[in-house]
C-alpha cells in the first residue's frame, strides 16, 4: 500500500503543477485585461483659434465731473429735489453759497447784488459812450470827453466780468447731463475748499461737494505685461464682465457667455519701469447699463486669430521638460504612443498645432495622467468617427 502511494505522488505533483500552471496563465491574462487604462479620446480637427488676452481694471464713466465751490461760505441753497442717483440736466442749478445773495433771489434766476450793480454800471457807461460818440460826430463834444467815456466803458466791462466770475464761483451748476453719484453737502452747513481731499480717488469722492457721472459710456483701464504689447491694438474687440462672473480668469482663457461689449480705445506705447506693464484704455460699446461707476471688471481683449488651423483640445496636453506632448491612439491595437507636438495660439478650448498632429489623429483627453508610452487602453464612450 505504501509503495502504491509512492508511485502516485509524482503523478499527483505533476497534475497539480499543470493545473496550477493553467490557472496562473488564466490569471495573468485576466490581469493583463484589467491593466488596460480607461480613457476618453477626441479626434483632431481643423478650426479657428482665437486668442484672448486677459486683464482687470476699474470702470469709470467717460464723463465724470467733480464739482466744488471755489471759496468758503455757508450753503444757502441745495436743490431739495435732488438726491444721489437722480438725473440732472446740463446747466441745472444744484447749490449755491450765501455770498452777496439777496433775500428775494430765486434759485432759477440766481443774481448777486455785485453782478446787478456791475451790470447797471456797464449799461450806463455804454449809453454814455454812445451819446458822446454821436456828439463827437456832430462836433458838439470834444475828443477828450469821448476818450473819457470810452475808458469808463472799458472799466465797467472789466468790473462786470469780475463780478460775474465771483458769482459763478459761489454756485454749483451741472456741466453735463448725467446722474448725481455723490452729494457730500447739506443746506445750511459751512463749506471750505480746504475740506476737499485729493490725495486719492476715494478721499475725493467722500469730500468733494458733488460728483456727477454720465452712465452712457464707461472706460476701463488695464495694465498688461510688456510681452503682450504687440498683441493689442486700438480698435480691437473686447468682452467685459463684473468680477466674479462666469469665465476663465487666465491668459488665453474663454470669456463668459454673456458679456458686455467694448473696444480698445487707446494703447500706451510707454512701459512702466517698475511693474513692466503698459496701460490699455477700453470703452464700452454696448451693455453700459449693467456697470456701476467704480466697479471692478475683468476684460478679455481679442488677440490674433489662426483660421483653418489644426486644433488639439486643451485637456489633451501634457508636458515633459516644459515641452508639450499628447498620447495618440492606435485604433487597430487600442494602444497609445507619446507624440511630441509644437503649439501656436491658445484659444478658449484648444491650441493651434504647428507640428506633430494632423486632422483625423485621435488623442487621449481623459485618463492621460495614468498613461505611459505603449500602454493598452479601453475607450469610454463612443469612439470618434474617422475624418474623411
């Protein structure tokens, strides 16, 4: 019995070994199948690549007036119907100081005593001069009398101009059609020009008696890096949005779907030596009603365009030693290989390909971070159709 067992042992070992080998091969094949990386792919196509240059700045009304009194005095009148946000017409009286103002003067026809007196003296001097001019022609007045009347007329004109200037300095009148943005005075209070602080814009907005803006058009000033100088020109189209709106805040990134239209108004040829930037002024062409004066804006300036370019999706790119490459799919073997490429313009969703890919090539977009050259892959979703 023992001898029979000894004879069966080698055969059992061989059988078990063969079974194990078969199982190992099956397991290896299963592991090989499971080793495939799941990826999504996209076909390379031709299209247009539009570069967008990103910037940020503050919107200010193109017409923006800071109004103040030229001399100190008590504010005798402030239009009671006006408040911040109200519209005003050009020439509309907003406020005046108690400076030689008669009690019977009305806001709609403000007239100072000094102006009235100067005007009366001017009218009298004009009549006197006209009379002596006629008398001189008739030979009834001397040249000296005529000269004295002429000199008196000149002095009266100067006095009237000075009085009118003084009267204008003691009142605030809207110089443009617009909206009252700031109203920092109250009727009955004393005002002195020394109260106005001009160290910065914020201080001025809080201390200048009246600020009026015209909301019809806004200007945004942005500072761009010096390397972008040749990419921006006057007249270029611009898309703008309030800070925090949907959009990619990056160089070359896409603007938001709904944006305010603008246009580059001016480009400074001068580079700031400290920041190495240059100034670009942008003005709205549509959608200005959505903007508030002083609001922080993000802008996308339309840059160069590559038409009928070979385009690779942005999410297909990887970099090695700062050089771009993609994983290109071999459809027949479902394997990928590294393909170095040379890119041109960057658009909202893709790069222009200058070398390394052609239309119809298929590249990995999702799952590329887990890949190595020569890896087998499993496609997620439908495979792209060949391009004819």
